[in-house]
């Protein structure tokens, strides 16, 4: 046994128990009288009581220490606020986009999205079709620059003609939009709060391959982000102008 382990033993209690056992054995051997047992037993009880009090005090100190630690942890947790914006790079772009589209519900708005991005069948099936496959989505609205009208029928409506949920697609809002930002905005089905996937036109946020602008980096704006009301205002203004 290691010296440190020996120091942790309750030697006072052990000594008292050994003394009591020895006294009892001596009594049964008729070596010690019965009146000798009473003081030994009383001493043993006293030692055990003192040991109990010491442990009770230690338990109180331990409980107070644990309570202080819990309070400190609560203070740290309260001071750490969840970030309301997340930068998503090329490695996680597809998976995060899929997750976002599966978690949304209600009305979905695509603002200033490059329609040529969906020209390839694989891109359309991976980036847009999941919105229409999502049973929680009730409507899909595109707010687009008038310069993309020529691509609307070929890229979007023709591919959705046989989809059972084709009816949730609203007529697009054609506006004169500056090619600066684009986003997808919708309510999250679990939190019932609006979130958005935001990207900016041009390098380094978008890459242009064979004349098609596709996102390279996007921002996920989570609930209560200060940019969300501004994006909602952009949507309302463009809807009013297109009517």
C-alpha cells in the first residue's frame, strides 16, 4: 500500500474498533472483566461520533464548493452567447445548404439568385428541388433582376412542370436589382424564426465557371441577426415596386 493511501485511512476509528474487538475477545476468554468493556465501548462510540462530525463538516465544505463551482459555470454559460452568423466555406457549402432547405417551412424567398446556377440538372436537383420536396414549405417566390427573364422558363418552370408540388411556385417578381447580394430567406420549422443564407456577387464569395456564378462562401444568418430586418425590408420594397 502506498504511503499516500495509508494517510487517507481513518486510524482513530480503526484503533477504536480494534480495541473493542480485543476487549470482547479478552472478555470471552475470561481475561478481562465485563466492567472493562463499558469504558472501551463508550470510548469507541465517542471516536465514531467525532469521526462522524468531522466527515459532516467536510461534506458541508464539499457541498459549498460544488455550489460555488455550479454558480461559476452558470455565469460562464450565460456570458457565452450563441453566434447569430456563421461563415460557410466550400467544404460544408453543399451539406449546410441541404440542411437549411430541409429545416425551413412556410414561405421561401429567393432574392437575386443567379438562375444559370440551376441550368445543370444536377445543380437543380441538389440546390432547388429539395425546397419543393419539403412538405413544410407552403410557397416559393423568386425576386429577380429583369435581365434573367430569358432563363426563367428553361431553367425553372419547365423542370417543375411534372412535380406534384408545382403549385407552390409563385409568379416571379421582376425588378431592377443591383448585382451585389443574393439570399434565400425562410422560417425555420423548429424555432419558427426567420433565417437566411446570404451571399455576395463576385470574388471571393462567388466563382464564375463557364459564365455561371455559383456561391463559394455563404453566410448563415441565424435568428435575431441584425441583418435580417434589413433583408426583409428589401423584399417588401421590391414587391411593392414590382406590383
